[in-house]
């Protein structure tokens, strides 16, 4: 095994929208700074993702000082300011089985989204001090996450993708898997064997393989849904009724990550 390095950092400010590549990023209590601080919910407050609405893949996000901006094909660009955090503006939303407090964006944003996604919905952001614990079977009581599916960080390796692409009829890019951290310089799926790693000064626990869903089958450039890569992955990465690619991580302290940092396998 060669020298392992961090070769990619990816943020997804809005859950299930396109990601942003970064050279460096702060890690705060929830994960990468700004990662999945926003999400789309239906009229009942339940989260929506590319599982139901594959066109979400086509919405691009830029970070602004006081919020975000959104662009989508055939739509005017829109600026979304951080909504006022008042007790009146708070509403309860649901991510899988977790109830969280969130603040709704302005009505014009919700109209824009509903029009593009062809589905009644609204955009929400985390309420100040939102306290969403990570699944306690894998985490400590102090571990938090924002609106991610369940864990603050997801790691994949370039070699695992190369291995998969060698088996696919048509190769795919890493954004299908929506990782936060991409590493290179190891054997394919070496990350399955790790339990504790250090990137720069930050120690991270590798706690659970990531089971993959139909979002991986949505083409990030077109929003069209196919059968790959799940069909091929199921042939060699299946355990029980789940297909795995990548590892969920918990970080032990805040700090900064930068592309190029070396990755040390501690356990």
C-alpha cells in the first residue's frame, strides 16, 4: 500500500442538490462547515431527496455570506438569505426517524423550487443550536449531524471507484456517491478495514459501511435515473439485502482539512 492522501473535499450545502468541491474546509460540531445545513421538505415537513425527485441533482448551490444562491436549467438564478431565527418561524421537520427544528425559507424560494421540481415543497435551514444526535449504536452522546442521512462524514477511495469502473459498461464519476472525503493511494476497498484514521491533525473513527440507494443511479448531469452502478455493485458488494460503497466517519475534534493532507491508518 502506498502513501495515502486526501484528494477530494466535497460539501453539499442543500441535501440532495449538487455538491461543491473545496481545497480546504473547516470541520465543526456537525461535520464539514455548511454541509447539509439546508434541505427540501414536503408540505408535511418530511424530507425529500433524489430518491423521489431526481431533478434535484440539477440544482447547483453557491455559498454566500448571508445564505446561498441556487441555479437550475431554465430557471432564473435566485438568492436565498438566511431566514430570521425566531420561535415563530421555527417548524418541526423529519429526516428519516429524527424530528429536528428548522426555519423555512421565504415564499418566493419555495415557489421557485416547487416549479422546478414539479412538486409542492419548501426549503428549510437548521434552527440555531439544532441538536440531532448520530445513531447511538455507533456514536457517543456528543456526536451530532446536520441534515445528512445519518452520519456527519462519508469517505470513499479513488481506487474503489476505479475497481467499480473496471466492471461497469460505462465508467462513472465519484459524484454519484456524494462523498465528503475522497482518499487515494490505497488498495480498492481498503477503507472497509479501517477503524481509526488521522487526516492532518484530525482523528476520525470509521464506524459503519455506507449502504447505497437509488440516488447513485441518478446521472448528476441529466437527472435521469438508470440501473447502474447498483446493478454491478450488487454482484460483489452485497451483504444481506444491502449494497455497500464507502464508509461513514465520526470526527473526534473540530479543525481544518485540506486536499493533499496525508492519511494515517491508526487502527
